[in-house]
C-alpha cells in the first residue's frame, strides 16, 4: 500500500485539520490573485492571454507534487519518459503545498506542472493561476468527454473550460464485517442507504456499548469526512451547477439531521471519534480484525490495506445508494495542472497526458499485478480517472483471487463506477468544504441545530462566492 493509492495515515485520521489548512490556502489564493490584479477579482483565466499549445515536448520540465515512489507511479513515469525522450524531467516529490505554490506564483517562479487535489482546480482557475487546456487536448487528439469520468472532468472544469488532467477515481462503498454482523443478527443487505430510517435501526442493533461509550460501531459513515457523500445520498449537495453554495437546502438539512441521529445512537460524536482515533486502522489489530465495527464507509483504496490481513477479516461490500435506490460512486481525487507562467507548458501537458494515458495505466496495471504476484497478495485493481483504462486494467490484470470476500468487494467497487459522482467545481470550493465541515461538526456536537448550522454555513460561503464572482 502506497501514497499513490491512499492518503497518509495522518491525513486520514486528521481530515478536519487538513481541510482547514486547505481552506486557508484557498483563501490565500484568492487574496493573492486580487492583490496581483489591483484588487480586482479575476474571472476564469484571470483575463490572461491563453497559451497556444503545440504537441512538441522538449527541454526542461519541472514538476511539483507527483511522487513516483511505488510501482504504479514509477511505471507511469517510465512510460512518459519513453514516449517523450527529448524532455528532461526534474521532480519536487513533496506533497503539493498550496501556500508554497501561490508564493511561487507571486514571485513569477512557478513549476511547469503541478499535481493537486481536484477540489482546488476551480479556485486556481478562477484566479488565473493555471491554464485552460481545451486547445491542448485537441492538439494531442484527446477527447476529455470520453477519456475521463464525467464527474472527474466536471471537477476540473471552470466557466466551461477544462483546467486539469484528472487521475484516480476511487469510489466509496460500505465494507461490512460479516463476522460481527452475523453475531448481531444483521445481514449485509440490511445496510441499505436508500432507506435511512431503517438503516439507523440496523446501526443501533450492531452497536455495542459499555456504559455511554461504544466498543463496536454498527455503522461508521466517515462523518464528517464523507459528509458531502451523505448529502448526495439524500438528494442534496454542497455546490450547485453554477458553482454557488447550496448548503442550506432541505435535502441537506435532512441529511445532517440523519447524521446527528446516527452519531447519537452510537454514543455521540465525541465518543465515536474517541473510539475511531484508537483504532489500529492500518495495523494487524485493525477494526475489522478486532471486531470494532460492523460496517464502515471506505473509498476503494482501503480494500488494498485489508488485503494484508485477508485471513483475519470476513468482508462484504455494499454500494452506496441514493434515496431513489440508484448507486452513487462518490469520489474525489487528484489532477495535473499547468501553471500560468510555466516555462514549458507544452512539455508539461504532453507529460501529463502521457502519464495518464490508457497505455500508461496498463503499464501500471501490469506492474501492480507483478508486485502482487511476488507477494502472493490480492490484486484489487487500479481506479484511475479514465473509464477505458479501468476496464482494460480489470480485464487484463485483475483475476479472481480465490478469496470470495475480496472478489465480491472488488466487483462492487468496479460496479459503482457506472454512476460516478463528486462534489463538483466552484471558484470557492475549499471555502464551501470548510463551511460544510464547520456546520456538520457544530451540529454533531449539539452546538447548533442542523438547519441553523447549515444556514450559517450557507451565509458564510455565499459571501465568499459573491466576492469571487
């Protein structure tokens, strides 16, 4: 398991802190852009002259944020190098730092290519810090509408233009601990998110308590980390089609009310958080081995973690469903973007497209399969930003493992790719995300009623959006 496939442990457990830092960085981006343009907030592209991309890829290329530290990253970097022999690449392999990048932009010393979270793309685009790529896609013969998942492409689109090259789309599902479920008299199919009231009863039935503290959670919905996904289960969401915040919709109020009820029946937000923080999430005594959960919401990457403990876990995956009964393949992910002012934008886009091509992902799939075979492990597949690549990697390299639990779970994660969803783009996406986090936390802690919490969040996020428009 590597950083390419999953977030770092610290990032996973301290998600709220990371998002707070990202929101601050996004605010820095907007303030910096306004200062650079005499206090005027720019629109998409910042009014800058657009670069005319060519298919040439020569000279020096400096990247930031991409780290080919495992077989998936290295094989893709090797593929790009073989396709672009006249390009000399130097990499800053540290995780992307928004504040560092905006400081570089202010100084006019940006790298040629950055890897960043897709949630930042629209903000950077709206402030003229990265280049629109549509003309470059055309030069390279790439049709983004067919190459990438619609949800992933939507994340990197601002004012009708694509500003980044998507990579990775790892959807979420419920991973059921069959052993603890059976002990509680629960079947995996009882975890039906399309019937939230019944799901609360299932979660309560599966929860074990000692006094006021839970010892095993009936359902951990990864809240507040996955709050956006639950908003969408209820038919809501934090960002509208025009990029404006929609935090206080009735659907969102219903969703947050349900999230609060889920936490309360398992001991409350503080007690649930305390138990989760004590879990050995990546270790030999993880919550599935030690029976501390009946069901949890996890993105696909965590299935890779559990392959190391296959003999000690009994799994069954269940798709996330909306109230209409339709599956929701919710995922975030990263992307490559070309900074405005890059010295070698042609080489940057050529490299990004080569490293995310179907051929590159097939090389990565081959390398992953070889690594798994050497360790006698289970190949859970690769979940890229491209439906064609996902299909071909699955067909060529993901074989039945002989472990029925994992084979069933792998299939569910692939199946939900037919219904990809994401938060969607907004020029104030990180501020909206932070407002949602604050609202959910306040409601779960009992500081505010869900409607008030979301109303206050909407007011705050709308101010940010209005000032960015």
